C-alpha cells in the first residue's frame, strides 16, 4: 500500500515538474536567450489607396523569443468605408523578416491570410505584403502594407 502511494505521489510530482518546465521555464529561457529583432507593441497599419497612404487599423503584437501573437482592429475596408473588423495573428520572426498568419476573430476559417514584413533599419517601420482571398475579386489578392510603430 505504501508503494502505491509513493508511486502516485512520484507520478504527480513528475507531471507537475514537466508542466512547469514546458509551460514556463523553457519559454522564459528561449525568450531571454533570443538575440533577434524585438517587435512587441502597437503598430499602425497603412496601405496605398487611390494615390495616397491611408491608415486602416492598428495591430498589437506580443513576442516570446521568435514567436509572435497578436490582434488587430481594421477600421477601414479596402474600398475606404468605415469598418470594425478584428483579427487574430500568430507567427514568427526570422532574421529581419516577420511572417504572420491572420484569422478573422469571428471564427476559424471565416477570413484568413498572411502578412510577410521586412523590418526596416529604423526599427519602427515594417514594409511587406498581405495575401488573402479577395471576396470581390474571387481570387487570391496580394497587397502592400506598412506597419509603423506607435510611440507610447
């Protein structure tokens, strides 16, 4: 009976140790040892429409090591109308490149696509492309986007 209790306690202890290491210790170590670009924070999303640059939303990014998560609110549609669409993001950095997949917060698979950005030397600007399925065009669309760091 004592061996059974010792076995149960040791199994639970091992499970707790593994959970602590995989959920907190290892990610904290990876984040502290990461030497690449840091892009966490709030960024304005701009696009080129009708010959001028238009601010069309904001994205907030969180970073742990090279792993990136985030959320955004798009305040203008592609044709310039006011909007309140929310998106979720996840991705990673590799060198000076940021790669994100996005998904409409309304649900899985509702509206998805990718962002690929290059971080410019100033560290406050990213230029890249958004690729997604254009409902109006009924085809894959790729458009340029610029992210500008919001000063806090």
